[in-house]
C-alpha cells in the first residue's frame, strides 16, 4: 500500500486567563429585555435558571493589560516550547478570531485587526522567516476548526510541512452587561501545530465537512446596541437569538457530524471522543443525543463528550483547542486520547457556519 501525507497534531498549547468570574458576580447587573425594559426577575432566580440551562458556574476574563493577540502568542509559545519545534520551521500561522484586539475599558471598541493578529503573533514569537505566512480567519465560533481544515489542504498538497492554527477570543469586551447572554461569554486562547507525516495507513485528519446557511439564518448572531436605553448608542455588542440558534444547531449539526464520520468510512461506535465547541452544555447534550439516534447507538454521553464550559464558559474559537490541549496534557479528569483513537471535532456559529473533522490519533 502506497504512503500518503496526513496532517497530524504535533503540539498543543493554551492560555486560560487567571481572573475567575463566578455567576454570583452578576447579581449587581441590571438586565434589560430587547425592548429596553428592566427585567424584574430576581437576580438569584436569573442565575439559577442560567446555570441549569448552560451548566456554566464560572468563566475566565482577560487581564486589563492584555489583548487577544497576547493570549494567542502565549498559547503559541507554549505549543512550541512543549514540543521543541523551531518556530522558524512553521509554514503558516493561522489565527482564528472575530473581534481583533479589543482593548479594555471600551477604548478602541471595534475591530483592531491591522496589522492582522497573526502578523502580531509572528512578531511576538520573533519569527524572521518570510516564508512563514501569517493571516487571520474570521468564521464565527467554528473559526479554529476551519483553520484546521485549511491547514490540512496546505499539508496534503505538499505546500506546507507545519502549520500552526490558533483560536483566540476576548468575548468579555464585546458582551453587553445589561444582556443576560453576557454570562455565557469568556476569554482564552488555544494553539495547535499540525505536521505532515507519511503513512501507508490512514492517520491524522481523515475527513472534514463545512456548510454555511445564510438564507434565513444570517442574523442569529450579530452586533447591535446595548439593551440598556441609557447606554451610549455608539457602542455595539454581540447579540444572539438563542432560541433560534439552538433550533438551528439541533436541526443541522448532528447530520453534519454523521456525514463527516461516514466520509471517513467510520461508524459512531469507532469514535472515542466527540469534541464539540463549548457553547451551551444543554445544547451539546441534545446534539449528541440526536447524533446517537442517527446511528441507532447507545452509550454514555459523559464518556464520549468532554466538557469545560462549567469552569471556562464559552470562549468561542478558543474552546476547541483549549479542550484538546487540556485532554492531551491530562488536565481533564476521566478523558484521555490514546494512539489510534478516532475523534470527531464539531462546531457551530455565526454565519451560520457548521464544520466537523474526524481525526485518528498517533
């Protein structure tokens, strides 16, 4: 059997901010509805209902002196240091994010993306090689996974040997403190280095799938003014139609993941782990339940789907690479990835975009 080039994970690294924000810290917030009216429900009741639905008890916020590219650079440095890979040997650095280097205290709110965050990361790492191509990817929460798919194309074509894909986001600075959804969001960064390896047996990335549904779903996530009518109307914040997004995810993610698994000529019974973007634990469990039904499969959800959302919240493009790094570094109890384990990654987010990747560990 002839050898082929496969994209394999050579290193991971992550940065999780030190500041812990617990649910009770939101008791002082005044929440408004979409019409700009104060929500009269008691704060404790709002928090209890929120945690029951999402299973988020706390989240991490970036320090005031940091921006997204700082977190991305630290995660990248940790991936390089842990593996001993020479940073000058990277062919590409792809940084997935959605809001740029948003500064603290509302200064410069908006997209600070020139130069690109990837260029800033390359500079912070001290890489001089002009052949290390650095660019950003804006794709909603599935951005990191889409970067992985792009990295796979570069490696499979022979154009690249090593590609670093980073997911980094600072959602705490684009969330509306008067909107209950602000409790979902957090900050963080994860970096993964993919490397081409020749093998006669399939390893690494086995298949991938992406879809974009704009017709009827374009504005499920958008930027708009604060719900607080007294807030400066010039500022805009991340807004979500949670109910419709939940329905969209349940209707489309399970089938997309199934198609990706079958594209790799696998069945769900051969999948060891399902790593899903950490958006909402209730939603993720419902997605996995529907996926099981599509395969007519019966198995414990908790053993298949590791979750970090309880302590880390939803940090968008950073959630999957952080989750992966934690598992590979034995930082997530009861979850390990062993050689030849088949894993499926999946994400859903703004656009609306869905993607999935199946991967065989080495």
